[in-house]
C-alpha cells in the first residue's frame, strides 16, 4: 500500500509520542535497571501532557487557522475550574450503595477524571462559541487584543467565584464586592474559594500513574483530532482561508464557519487540558491562567514552528522539562529563556542573519569546504558503484 | 454627587497615565506597524531608574525623573535597533513574539538588578500648605481639599493630569507643525513612498521609539507616585491596559490613544466604585470588546480597504 | 490580422445587450441593472448594464483604470454596489456575500494570482470542489466511510479537471512553485471545480507567451463547449479578445462606451479613440 507524505508524517508524530510515553513508563515502573524517574521529574509528566495538548490546540488556532490568540489560557481556566466543580459533584452527588450497604461514589476516580475532562471540554467549547462569534469578525491585532481581553475577563471573573458543597448539594456565588456573598459557605466544604483558587479537591496532588496514562490518552486524542482535521475537507478549507481569504471566499468557502470550527475545536481541547491540569495540581488559582500563561503556550507554538503539530509537541515537552533541568542557573533561568526566544526569532526571521550564512560562503576556503562536504555523499556513492573517483579528484583540485 | 465627581477625577488621573503609555504604543504601531509588547516594561525600567536615582544616589526628584527619561529613550532606541529592525520584513507574529521576549528580558533583568520584592516609591510631588479663597480651598498633606473638605485632590493626581495635558498639546504640535512630525506622518502612511521622497525612515522610526520610550518613563514615574508599589512586573498590567486603550481609541491614531486612555481609566474607576471592586479590569476589557464589535477599528481608527 | 476562432451571429436583446443567437429565448446567466459603486465620492463604475447569454464568451475591455476589475468585484460581491443590482441566472444577489455568489454559480480568477501557494495543485482543486463533494467535519476527524468515499471521488474529479490543461501530472507539486502560466491555468481549474454557470477570467493571458495564449484560447472555447457555461473575461491581449469573444463590452472611466460584436467594436470611433486608438499609436511609435 502506498503511504502518502501526510499520513507518514502523522504516523511519525504518533510514534514519537508513544515512544516517549513508553520511556517514561519504564522510568516510573523501573522496567530497566538504573533508569528511574525522580520524584520531581514524575511530577512534571502530567503537566507536560497538558501543555502538549494546549500547544497543539493553540497551533490549530494560530498556525493552521492563522488567527493570533493571546487568550488561550482563558479556556484552560474554564476547563480547570469547571473540572474541579464537576469532579466534586460526581463524587459527592452521584452515589450508589455498595455491597456492604455503604453509600459510595458511583464512579471510580479514573472514571470521574475522564468524564470531567469530557464535560469540561464541552463547556470550554461553549465558551469558544460565545467568544468566537463576535471576536472572529475582527482581524489581526484587533482579534489578538480582544482574545487577550476575554482571557483577562475570564481570569477576573474566576477570581470571584465561590463554590461550596454541602452534603451532595453544590452552592455557587460570585463575590464581586467586600459586601457581597458574606457568610457564604459557612458550615460547608469550600471547593473554589475566590482568589485562593481550588481547595479540597477530590484527587490528590501526588503523582499518579493512572492520571499520566489519561494524560497520554488525551495527547493521543488531541493529535488524532487535529491531524485528521487538517487532512480533511474542513482542514483544507481552514488553511485555504488562512492562506488567502478572498480566494477562499471566491470558491464558496464560508469563512466564519471554518474559523469558528478551528477556534472552537482549539478551545475544547484547551478546556480538556485545563481540566486535567486543575485536577492534577494541588491547587490552581485564577491568576495562574493570566496572559503570561497564554504567552507561554504561544511561545511553545512559535518555537516548535507555527503550523507544525509535531514541533508543538516537542517544544511543549522540552520547554516544560528543560527549566527543571536548568535549576542550577537559578536566577538567570528566565533571563536565558528570554534571550533564547529573541535569538531564535531573529535567527529564523531576520534577513540579515539569513544572509549571514550566504556571506560566510563568500569566504573561499569555507565555500570550498562546504561544497566538498555537500558533494561527499555523491562521491561516496560514485566510488562504490563504479570503483572510480574521478569526480572526487576534480573536487579536491579546486 | 461628590463621590461621583471624586471617582471621575480618580479615573481621569489613572486614564491620563494610560493615555501617556498608549501614546507610545500607538505611535510605534502607526509608524513601525508593530505591537511593541515590551513597552509596558520600559515603564517599569523608568520607574526603577528614578527610584534608584532618588533613593540611592540622592539626586533631586526632578533630576531623577529626567535621568529616567534619558535612560528609557536610549533603551527604546537600542531595543528597536537590535531586536525590531532586523524583523521589518518578518510576519507580525514573529515581531510580536520577539517583543514578548524583550518584555521577559526586561522583567527578569530588573529582577536580577533590583530584586523581586516590592519597593516603596518615594513621593515626587510636594505642595505647600496653604489656605486660599477664605478657606474654601485648603492645601495640606499634599492634598487639595475643595467644597468644604468633601472633595480631595491629591497633588499626584493634579500633576498627572497636568502632565498628560502638556504632553498631548506638545505632541500634537510636534506631529503637525514640525518637519520631523511631518516625516513621521509620511512614514506611517507609506514607508516606501516616504523613502523615495528623501525621508530617512530608519531615523524616523528610531525617533518614534525614542519619544515613545521617553513618554513611558514619564508614565512610569507618574504611575508610581500614584500607586507607590514598584516591582519587576509593575509595568505589565498598565502596559496591557494602555495597549487596550490604544486599540480602543483606534491604534495608530494619536488623539485616539488620548481619548481611549482617559475613557478606559474613567470606565475602570466607575466600574470599580459602582459595580464591583473585584471586576474593575473585567469591566474595562468588556467595554473595549463592545467598542471593537460596534466599530472594529476603534473609536478613531481609519478603515483600510483591502485591494483585490 | 486577427484570427477568428468563433463565428457567432449576435442578436440584440430587447433591453440592453446582445447575446449569441443560440442563447436567444434563454434566460441570461448574468444580468446587471444600473450597477454602480462609489469610493469616497468617486464613481468607479456607473450605470453598468449588461446581459450575458448562458453559453456566451464575453469580453470586458478598456484602458487601465477603466474599472474592469471593479466590475468583477461587484459581480462576485467582493464589493457591495452603491446602486443597481446583479442578477445571476435571474436571481437577485443583493446583500449576498462572495461565498453565496459563488454558490449561485459565479466563479472567478484573479488578476494578481491568488492560489493557495503552500498547498499542492491537487489540494487547490479539492478546495474548489469543497461544495460539490461533501462530508461533515466529524466524519473527517473520525475517518467515517463517507470520508474515504468522498476523498476518492475528489481525487478522481481533481485529476479530470486538471487534465483539461494537461496538468494531471503536476497534482503533487506545490502550487506556489508552478511557473506563472501554469498558476493562471490552475486558477481556472480551481474556479471550474466550483461548478459555475459563469466563469470570470481576469486577464487570463497576462504573462503568457503567444503560444501559451493560443492554447489558452482553444481551452476557453473547449471549457465553454464541454461545461456549457458562460465565460466573461478581462484581457488586454486583443488577439485573444477578438479571437474568441462573441460579445464585447468596452469600459472607460467606469462607464460602458460601447457594446457589440468584435467587428462593431473594432470600427467604433469612441472605442478607437479611448482604447484601440491609443494602442495603435503605441504600435506605430
């Protein structure tokens, strides 16, 4: 069977993720002697899964659909907070009586996480629709600033949300003033306490391999959805609109529909990642999901290559893992990060640096050396197939 | 009624700071067609410079203020030359990411130099104690009390609003009456044509960054006199708000930035006072979104026709 | 000097225009009524009335800046007219978007080529087939049987369409890396893929050599005959216009100054003055 280029590229991406997952599992379970992940490293695994999903979903919006979003963390925030609420509700209100006659949650921990991720994704998608319909009419910088504004509004509102659980009943309130919602949650168990974020979550913060497997599943699901979407009728339409909106309209593409499709899909996936992130962390606060978070995800997308899904996966994993490894740099860590970011952008986009290599090639010894190296594979082949090295000698004589 | 007036004055003062920062954003956007995300952090650098000058080197406040302007001007030009100039032909996204990198660089650089903990910014404005108009206006503790002590205007507020007015007038005159101002208008309209007419585009862009950054230093000092908490992230939120204000007013338009900044400040304060002290930011952003949806190019922005 | 590839008798319509004899009694595929647009007080196009028969090849000519491309933009709803209406196949298109106009059966190419340069030639045509061969987003994401069936169909149809210009072997080439002439041809294929009733070609021969132009002329007639559609083209190459157009409409300063058969246009003093005259002087110079 002939495997086309796109399919092969997708399969390579899946292979990389699966191999990385198996290596991590080997480090967790100790399959290989002498290879064991440290506690701090294990703690990074689930967040890395979340960030991969976030970067891929943002790449769908920024790279594939071509709409600059500075508010991706907002959808993550919606996913995280609604996720904690849903998970609590599932545990406290959806009950069954076990064989011993005791009332216990109907779902197990794993089932609760999976259901939560799905529902939180749906809620984030809904938010994506509500935000996308007005915002996607705008273009370029204006769209970016409106999405940033939406992200900040979500952060601001989440900062005021109070949720408590009383037995199996959930209570909600919005603390918008010092005088509002006074006395809320007295005698109840708080779930979300305004600016303090989530408290008393159902899931523990310690590393849990099952949660990592769910995270891995979420990454695979995301890649499946995004890669299949790109290589389908809808994906082609999305990219056509990005490349040339007027031409796309002229062949009968509904611009708004396909922009929305990419945006809402990205929002839903970000919500799912947010839900897993929220359930995995000891506590999350609204401030965690400010525009710095959006920018961090955007940086992953950019450094991985805009439009390259595999690049986003690798960049997200490396950028989350590397800082932990660079702890010895301590205070200089973020500084180095900033400099790397600037240098990478200049090196890949500046005509001066692109010309730098061309300029180097003007130096004759360098040029000769590079040409010789470039010609080397051919020469080797020639040497082996004909037993003669005429070309090689001519090259050296130059 | 008095409380409304007081809220409006507070909003006007905050909005004046936003307007000064937004001017930097909008001028750079108008001329270099880029979002200078690091602008907010130049504000913070300006505040730190004047803070250090006054407290560590015992320089008089006014000189500290001028030193901050000088350092920021140089910083602005250097940033433009090193980071943005090589990217003139690059996509707007690449430029934006680079600007974000510069922003991180400035924040973390400041953290290394001055530390992460907050500094209390010194008082820059001192008014003489006085009683005027038979006691109807009294000045004490740097605060002007009007209407029988009901309405208080702090000296900082007064200076901020005055500074904003002066800057607006001076900048408008500069843009409309001087040769350099004309060059700036030319470059903002059509870079290529301006170059053909003998305008030095690089110099004009540098000048724009210089003015923008000097204004950022002014804004930094004014911001920190009113809200005297200084830390490496001080500039970030006002930067974003001012950016919002610039878009609100129609990015690229100088009167737009002024109106946008002042309106945003007033809306934010009104929202904080009358709706929710927690949701002031959300209120400001929500108004921005509504304005952009009704008028997608901002209050005073020009509509650009796409050529087919 | 001008070689004629068609020989059609033109019949005046009672109202405003002429159509080929074979199209008499059929509803015109395109009709405009007092179409006009202003840009900040400047009347770019004014009182533009035309009817195009369902199988007519019609030329729109005029000096540079006469408003020809603006007319195309009005017909395809890139611009909304200030006055007048456009009827496609007898249906009013007021208030429609470009996308809806395309679905009504109007497809176009662009003067400055607008291909999806990073995609392959075949993908460009598949995007043209977007509304012809369909399946839903979820069917695509989860690779439902409908996906495989439709993609197979799309592949087959794309190659069929590409073979009109003998481009089927270039299907996997990146569209942006094609030579100029091939890009123009691909734009026509992409427009054809949308199954239009009326094909608008904006300077299809620009940048082509005489041999390529000759081939293009043959192909335009072939497309008209095979697909039984109307073609309206803007072109500066008078050999092409006079060679294949049945009716010609001349535009100057946004107004129609002449309408008629190629013979009539060539003899029209107003046209010679405004357009051919100036070109004649250039040729003599």
